[in-house]
């Protein structure tokens, strides 16, 4: 099983409940290893929308990266995600941040996530559970990436007991 990190986010409806349900759904096809706290964060890219609840989970999986992406898209759909506009509001957003040290870039999938190293809302929770993980493209740890990030959007820890029934 590879070390895989998934970003979890919601900014519509019961945001915390959606994050919890996503984690529980992921437990059906992966082993949940670690989960960061929950963070309330300002939206990025499209700012005129509600604030997000974000977290990052480390999972173990035997699924290949493209198969994992397909499963994550199914979870988003089960939780009511509708893709009306790029970066628009959503009940659930699941992104593969890292899949071990793999680097993949094709029309359907890019790993590492192409903007994760620029986004405080990803790096803060990721640093909580994997500060020493090395970004395969930049050869920097998550802690180093967070120290160097220019993103000044608000990222506030709101919960330290976010978990799944699997843990």
C-alpha cells in the first residue's frame, strides 16, 4: 500500500457532516491511517462563496491512482457534488495531493496536485499529519513548503478530534 494523501473540503450545507461522510465512504475502499484536524478556511481562486471546512487524510490503498480518482469522484457524487463552475461552491471536494512519490500528468490526473504547494488550506492540515513528507517535484518537506508559502488566506483549526469509525 502506498502513502496517499487526500484533501477533503466542503463549503455547502453541513460542511463538517459532509467531511465526516466522505471519510467514512473512503474507508470502504482504503485504510484510513491518519486524519488531520478540521480547519475553517477562506475560499481560494473564486472568493465570492462560503468558507470551507478542510482536512487531509493519509490513506493506504491498493488502488492504482486513476482507479482511486474514480472512487473519489463516486464519493463526491454520493455526497451531492454538482460541477456547475470551476472552483465554485461544493458539498464535497476530494483531491489526491500525493500518491507516494509518484509523478503523473495526463489529461485526467495530475499527481502531485499541481497547486497543493501554493495553498495554505492544504499545507496546514497536511503538515499536521505529515510534516516530513517530501514533495517529489520540489524535494522539500511539507513543513518547508508551508514555511515558504505566500498564501495568506485564513486557515483556522476548529476541531482536533476528526476521525472515522474505522480508526
